[in-house]
C-alpha cells in the first residue's frame, strides 16, 4: 500500500529550522580575575558520575554509538546533535536525568518514538531523554499497563494474544507516549474515542524530579492536562494504564473516484462524518499525482465486521458510485499490518501540518482545498490532503476530563508533503508552499491545529483552543520555572 495509506490514521510529526529548538550552554563559565593571571575555565557537568548512577546508558557526542542513538524518524533532523543522550532504563533514570539537567542548566527534551513533525524530541546543546527502553507491557482484567517507550505495533501484537486492542494510530514505530499525550486519532476514534480518553492513570516525573501517579481522582488537574496537551510540556510520562477494547474482525472498504467527482466526494465525506453510525469510519485522501492530476479515494472501516453498508452509505452521500471499490474483512492483526504497512516503518522525510475543521466546508472552500492540492500536482510536489473524521465517542468528554480541545469538530485535515531524506532549501520551500496554501484554503473553517501534527510558524496557542488558559495554570503549578521549554512547549 502507498505511504499515504500507511499513514492513514496516525501521520506521526516537519519544520524549517532545526536550531530553533531552544539552544543552551552545556557548561557554566567561571572566570577568575585577570590579576591572578588565570584564564576562563569551564565547570562542565560531571558526566562520568552521572553515567555511573544510571541503570541505562549515557551517550555523549564522542561516545561510540552516539551517531545512531540520537536519530529521529525523519532524517531531516540528523544534523541536530544533542550534547547528551540518556537512554533511560526505568523511571528512576528519568528522575536522575531531569535532576541532572536542571542542576546543570541543560534544556531537556523527552523522546519516545521520535516521530515529532518538528523534531521536538531532539535538541542542539541540550539533553535528549530517550524512554524507548521503558517498554514493558502487561495486561489484566481489561486494563493494559504500558511503558512509555513501547511502540504501537508491539502494543497491538501483545494485546492481540489477549483478544484485546486499543484505539490508536497506525504507524508501527510510533511511541505510545507521544501518541496518547497529544490525543491519538485512529480507525476506532468514532467508536471508542481517542487514545487519551481511555487512559486510567499515568506515572509521570515532573520538573522537580518528583514522581506522580495521576488519575481522575489523584492530582486530577495534571491528569486532565496530560490527556491532550502533547509531550514535553508538563513532565516526562513513564507509564500508562489504559482501558482496552475488543480485538475484533473489521470490515474494510476502499473507494476511488475520478478527479472530476472530487468536490462531490468531499461533500459526501462531510455528510458521512456527520451522520454515519459510530461503527463506521473513513478518511479521505486527496493526493497530488506527478502528471498534474488528483487521486481521490476513501479508506474506511466498520467495526461490525462488514463494510458493505458503510461503503454504500458513503456512495449515496457522494451521489456517484465509486469507480473502483474493494470490500474485505480483516482480523485485528491483519488490520494492524495493513494500515501500518507491515511491522515496522522505514525512516521517512516529510513536511506536514494540520487544520481542525469546525464544521462542514462550503462549496467555495472545497474548491479552494482541491485547488491547493492541484497546484502542488502541477508543480510536481508530492502532496496530500488527508481528512480524518471525528464525532461519535470522540465528541464526548471522558471520565476525569481531557485537555484535548476539539470535541465538537468535524474532523482534521493533514497537509502532508513527502521530501527527500535531506531536502534542499528549495525542496522545503516547495513543500511549505503547499502547506501554506492548504491553511489559506480552509482558513474560514479552521478551529486550530492538532498538537500531534505540530508545525513551525504557528502559534502554540492554536493547538489548545479553549483549554489553553487552564493548561497554562497547570503548567505554572507543576513547572513554575519553565524547565520544560522549547519553541513548541506551553509557556
């Protein structure tokens, strides 16, 4: 299946300036008086002592293995070199890393799967705290306990043996932490809500190095804030307890239309997103072809095990039968592999952004949206507008509340442009032009952006809607000195 299909549910996180991620010094300068004929010396952090204290490993830039250790999913960020990478083995290592970074005035950024669109889990002249080794999984009585570094494929493979699943995205190498903390959309969003909605409790280390186990009844303000604010804002989460769902067979449909029917398909998809039963889900792909034309298709599922009725309902809303149609049934793990493109993901270059649609777009806006993708096709820019529906269970606030702000929205548009692993300035500019044109096209219907699709050049406040004031209050309570700070974190 195509790269765009593989990223159907979770297009997991581009930017234009790697150095914008908040620089800091990795040594404090101590200068003595000239009369003593002494020069400036660096009171460097005691890395040796710190390394010995860890159950995991510390990598400095000169360490063997550093070259591969600090890399993210998107190769664009390969040139960003943290001063140190901590591969935490457990929550105690996370505490020690936070305390060490704070004592030595190092900016610290957490990394789980490393899929951030803006490379937010790496940083020049700072510390990358990698929780990828904290990936244990256990299950009992409908609840799964997951280490923050676990990858989505591993989570689903484990739960499948128990006959259970989770509503998540699809990219197999995405870390559970980044996905869940930012919300977590997927094929089960309408039937079971977001990933964050099913979190029962979390283990988290805050900026003061103290551990917390938060839930709807224990430190409920931090619990609320973590469910939807994104990673790296309020602390480093080390574990999740999440309520599972049945791992049932799913009905799949894939419907394709010609470019001449594109506007009708968008209108029909909007009606489907508004009125289809919560057992149905389908996302719309509008892809730029290199020959200057558009490819239009919807990939959808039905949790009933048969997708025929869902496909027929969508076609009725469009008003035109699909040019090609495929209807299949897949087991839980067949669906996971199909949607994720297999069991792992190759590192991929891309630039992307998003708009949350507050309601159905009118004819002029639909024309403008299609025009933005068409302009990219004519420019031979690899580009897609991918529309994911919300509604259903995702429209309901979960027990304990969540800071994810878009309960009343129709859906989310992702603007996605594939790039070479190490794109030129011109290639990035071309990709950014497409994304900017997309934003402009739907501006009248945009409520903001999806924090898991964070992008440069956009105010952080636009990802949080009405939740922003309360989030800022929680931030001041748990991180009063703004220890967790980069260009993309809450202020």
